């Protein structure tokens, strides 16, 4: 009897392993950090608003409750607090506001980790920044200046450096900004959604023509992007792997 049970369990395990080999687990969905940024910023605004209302209400109450009246003497006296009450008036407000700050900080740290965790399924583009342009190089060798075309729905990673001074590649619509600097490789990634155009600008003052350092990200349907990339490869006379 025990042998039959053992054989049945072994057969079940082997069957499960065979099924797992034939049907691999689906890749986890890519988490868009831009959505997390918007959510966290909304929480910060709510946090600041609530704290501001509380402080304004308390201040207004004190101004009205303890305002000087003509019949009152010029100086007054405050009731003396017990040691326990004095400690409570310090510890409780500090605990409440510090807990709120730590909650926001913890969410910010989690979002930062999302920004630094680049998806495995991505397209990598090399970026060399300089006065005053963004120079992109695709995996197949295609080069573009100030216009980054990307496929919709696929994560894009930029490996960045600079040929002269510090620049900051900023795409406001995707909530990403990262410095590029000479002698060092930095990176950022974003997840373009639907097709459209998005502004690229430099977030660090880099010289007298800093304001001219502008570009755009052009999000295309995947088929249209692949056709453009192949056309540019033929036009520029480059050959290599596709994106």
C-alpha cells in the first residue's frame, strides 16, 4: 500500500515537472514607475494639505482664545504642566508627524528601487550628451540626434555618458531625470505607453546655450518603429542586430 502511494506521488511530481517545462510561467508585468511617482506625489500633496490645515486651525484657535483684551492685565501666567504632561506634549506630536514622514519616506524608497530595477525585456539605447544635443545610438548602430523613437509598450533603457560637462536627461511626461557626465556611465529607464510625442530637456545648467538643449521622444506602434529602424539602418549603411 505504501509503495503504491509513493509511486503515485512520484508520478504526480514528474507530471507536474513536465507540465512546468512545457508551459513556463508567464513573465511578470512591468511596473511603470511613472504611475508610482504620480501616486506618491498625490500622497505628499494630501499630507502637506492636511498638516497645513491642522497648523492653521490650531494657530487660529490660539490667536482667538488667548488674544489680549482691554480688561486683562498686560502680563499673564500659564498653568504649570506636570512632568508627564510636558513629556506627552512633546512625544505625542513628534510621534504622529514622524510616523507620517517615515511612511512617505518608505514609499519613496520603494519607488526609488522600482526606478533602479530595469526590466529584463527592454530595448537599450546609448546616449552621449554634449553641448548642445542628445545623440542616441540604437543596438543595430542607427544614430539619431535630439529625437528618440521608441516602440509603444516596451521598456526603454538609456545608458548615458557625456563628452563635455554634466547634463541631465529629463523626460517630464515619463517622470524620469538622470545626470549624464564625462567618464561615467549612468542609466535611466521608462515605459512608453500609447503613441505620441514627449518633450526632452536638460535639467542641469550646462552653459550659455543651455535652453537650446531640447529634444523629444516619439513613441510609435511597434510595427511602425521596426519599419523606421530598418529604413534608417539601410539609409545610414549600418548592419547588426535589431532592437
